[in-house]
């Protein structure tokens, strides 16, 4: 199966928007916790917020729904981890 890049663009755009949301949430967490940040806890807090934001998101590719609850949570944890990585060098 060859993935059609053009058809996947809406998915990629949404993922980038969720990543931005994760960075925004992470910025607040980093500002609140300061230098003593618990990275694992922050990652989980970001992921929890992203899962809530993603609950009604139902991306499809060629008529196939792409996310179940486990995949949605895995995606949120991935984006939370990327958000933490992006923020670590900025604080």
C-alpha cells in the first residue's frame, strides 16, 4: 500500500495543531513548576489534556477511521513527549 501524501495532509495539519496545544500547555506547566519540574508528571499532564482535546477528532484515510482509544492515547503521549523536548531547551 502506498500512502497518498496529499490525502494525509489534513491529518498532519491536525497533529501539528495538537502539538502546538501541547507546547502551550507545557509552557504553563513549566512556568508554574519552575526549575524543579517533574518531567514525567508534566508529560502525563500534557497527554491527559491532549486526549481530551482529541476525543472528538476522527481522522480518516480512504474511508478508514484511523484512531481507536489506545491509538489516540499513544498519539497524545507522543505529542506530549515532543512538546517536553521542545520546551526543555527554552527554560
